[in-house]
C-alpha cells in the first residue's frame, strides 16, 4: 500500500489540485447554478457532487469558448470597420469632389446662359433701334497668347456669311462713369473687325490692337478723332486733339463711332475717356474700351454695318 501511495503520490496531488482549482473557478463564474445545478436539484445525494465535478468543467469550457468566440467576432468587426473606414472616407471625398465639379459646371452654364441672354437683349435692342441691322452671333474660341489684347478667333466664318471688314460688337461691360444725357449712342460696344476668314471660323482684330484705327467723335460738338489701340495697357488712345476741343471734353465722356465710318455702326459706343493730358496746342486722351477682354466670350458680327 505504501508502495502504491508513493508511486502515485504526485499524480494524486496533481488531480486534487486540478479539482480544487476547477471548483474555485466555478465558484466565481456568474450564474453558475442556472443551467447546471437547477437540472440536478432533485438529486439530493452524493451523486450530485460527483456529477458536479464532471459537469462544472464542461460548463467552464463552454462559457470560455462562448466568451472567446464573442471576442473573436468583436475583433473581426473591429478589423472590418478599421479597413472599411478609409474606404468610406475615400468614397466620401470622391463624392465631395464630384459635387464640387458639378457646381463648377453649373456655374459655368449659368454664366453662359447669362451671356446669351445679354447678347439676345442686345440684338433685340439693335433691331428695335434699326430693323435694317443684320448680325450673326458667335463665340470666342481662341486667343493667341502672343497677340494678347490684339486678336481673337470666333466660331463663325465663310459658311455663316462672315466676310472681311465686318464689325464685331458685344454688350457693354462697364457702366457709364457719369450721366450721359447729352450724348446718345447706339446700344452695344465696339469690339473690333474681321480681318481673315475660314470656312467656320474668323479672326478678329480688336480695337486695342496697335494697328487698329477707328473714326470716332468726342465732346459735345462731336469733333472727329482717330482712336488707336494700345494693347500693353488694354486700352486705346486719341492723339493730337486740338486745344479748341480739349477744353470742352472731360473725364468720363463717351467716345462713339463717327457716322463716316465705313465699317462700324454709326453712333455705337467705343468706350469712355479715362484721362486727359492737356498740352498747349494738343492733348493726349486715354480711352477705356466699353468691353472687357477677360470677359469677351460671346459677340455679334454685324453683316451690314457699313450700310447702316
């Protein structure tokens, strides 16, 4: 007996320690009596304790497995959310970019519609003023960087009835610097003239080109003068105005096309006097064109301006 005891002594001690450990663990497991003990409440004998020894470990393992499974599921959800978050942020940023792009396109369409309304209003006003007006609407499609403020290309040409030396006009883009009750002028603003044509396009020389010359009238007496372009300043000048005239003109006075012009509609606005450098015999006048180059998108080509 002593031999048996000494031989299995360590093993017996290990078994006892395991049983005691399991019982202690079980004593700290919440709701331990709900599923197990309730099922054997009717057994009020030593068998109950024996069954508990075998059932308790199973319950602990089952609870532990359920706990670990739940944690693994939570960890999986966390990992999915972790990887999903950048995707959702990318999708959100992409959506924001799309909305911003659509807003830009919408603003551009609104701008174009506004320009078309203004051109339509200009053409209607010209027709009401003189039914003989004939014109073709066109859009600026090209600007040569080397000829800035000098030339533009429009999307109408020979096939649309465009010819060389036809006047090109647009809506006035600047308000009058001062009231102009004493000077009447045709609605619209002179842009330039056609200098070359293709089948479906034409090149337009702007009045701000240094080679451009327009016959205009200034002052209350409508004195004849020659307006020349100055592209480096995006404006025009009138040189050698006699002293008898410069005493009658002022800053803000309109400059209009002279009736003797063979290209541009008589009486149409060219621009406004922005400065006067008065000399003893002559004065130098700077003129602000009535159109703005950076906003020049839609124009009218007057088919019969020299005959009006």
